[in-house]
């Protein structure tokens, strides 16, 4: 009996041990994800009332801030403190701006604290006046990605249309017209002319297409001849670049072939032309380039304005002296460009006026006249000297440096 009781006790002991409550292991909580703070130009969005708009015609910096409830004394304080680092007169019509505003108190209207101006799609300026005594002007650029691309286009219709048909940016046409402005007559491209180009496509914030970046090299087959263009630094610091051909000669000649970027020739230099306006044969001593009213007219070379005026025949006109040998004249302008007056120094490509039909003109165009040694000559037939080529000491290295680009251009088909 005694052993039976002892045996039962042992069984009960082990049974109790086996029925001890199990420890519950609590699952570890996953750390909560912290949501990133939404920002605009590095400022937290939640802290501001945000307004985005574009600069209207004749709209001023002060007017914009005043319309957004900032007082004139505050505006004057801002303008006086930023005048050495940001010129408020350089706001361009159509450019985007952003205003970040805050309430100074619970019962007040939100007032501007930060003004951001986008001078172009990539570069912008922040004017931070949250602290009236320490106003900051910060210049920044958006993150940019450049993708190197190649293109081949054969001319079947027009430069713009054929580029568009290839789903390429129309800005490519503008860039090529700038590079080849002294070499290729874009008013007389022939069917079968073609070009190959190596260039960058530019994207802002990795996704927003911003257009054409650097053009590294191109070859334009024009009139059966190949015209190469290679981008190369003009100084050791590589801050200035020019375009040169496959022998080191610059593509920039002393004069542009046309005072307009695009348009078409309606009348050439002709000593025996019948002029309908006068009803008789009368020499036409210029070249007429037709384009819509308001199209910018460019100076075809560096020089100084020696005449700016109006006559019943010429309408509004500008005459530029380029050197002791050459002068040019531009007739029938709708108006003169701002700042163009007698004595103005102009650079090649500067806008000097706009296409119109003032004076004796049957339609909007610019009559481009060309003087050599005091005598009017046919601008399109003048053999004009090129600008300075690659320095002789740099030429051997230049010819080596352009070879990879030339080989790549030649391989595009």
C-alpha cells in the first residue's frame, strides 16, 4: 500500500510538470514606415500655401508680390537687398515662378515668404525672405540626365517636316541651323540632301524631356558634298566651344547666309527685274526673304549701326557697317528691336528688328542688301572669308580627337 501511494505521487508530479502553461512569445512589431516629407524646391509643402504661375507681359517682380498681399515696404526691402545678386528686370514673359506663402498670425492672409523663378527649364533662382534681415538668393539647377543619341534624316520635304516624321525634336532643326548657318542654305535644301548627327537628349528629374543638349558632331550632305561639324573647345579651360570641319576650318564665316533663321527667298538680286509696284524694269539690288510679320531679323555679322530710320520706299530700315569693306541693310521692318539705334554695336545673330511690310512692299518680308567697297553686290554670290580656324599648334591634336566621332558619324545609316 505504501508503495502504491508512492507510485501515484510520482505520476501526479510528472503529470503536473507536463501541464505547465507554455510561455507565449510575442511577435515583434515591425517599425512603422516614416512617410517622406513632400517637398517643393527643398521646402516642405505642408508648411506653405503654394502658388505657381507664369510671368505675364509687362508684369514686374513688385507687382507679383503686391498682388499676393506683400506690403510695398517689404517689397522695397527685398529689392534693395538682392539688387547685386538678382536683377528683377530680367524676368521673362512666359517663364514659370512659384510663391511659397505663410500666415503671420491665425487671422492674417498668407503672405509670400519665398519666390522661385525658373530662368529656363533647368536653372532656377530662390529668393528666400522669411528672415527680413537675412534675405537669401540661391541659384540652383534641377537634376538632369543626358542620353547620347544618333539620328539620320534624309530631306524629302523640309528640314522641320522630315525631322518631325522621324519623331525627333524640332529643336534639332534649330540647333543644326545655328551650326550650319554659315555653310548650308536652309532656304534651298534639295530632295535627297541628308544629315547625320550625334547629340544628347536632356531629361529633367529623369523623366521630363527638356530638348536637345550638346551636339558633338554632325555631317550634312548638301548639294552632293559632305560638310562635317565637330564641337571643340576654344580655350584650355573648355568654357567656350566652336564647330569646325574635318580639316580644322571653322564653320562660322564672317557673315550669315541669311538674316532670318527660316523663311523662303521670293526675289533675288537682279539688275533687270520688272517691278510690279513701279510698273517698269528697275534694278532690284537686294535679296527678299519672305516670312510672317514679326519674325526676328538678325544682324548677319558683327558691326555698328550707322543708320536707323524710315523712307517711303524702304519703310523702317537699319544699316550696319561691319568693317572698311562690308556693310548690310535690312528693309521693310514692322518695328526695330529694343536698344537698336545709331551707334549700337551688334554681334552676329543679334535681333535688330522684325519682319514687316512698311514702305513699298506687297507682303511681309525683309529686303537684305549688301555693300562691298561702297557698291551694292549680290550677297548670295559673294565669296566671304572664313573666321579664324583651329590654331596650327592645336590642329594635330584636333584631328586625332575628332576621329572617333567621325567614324561613328560615318557608320550611322
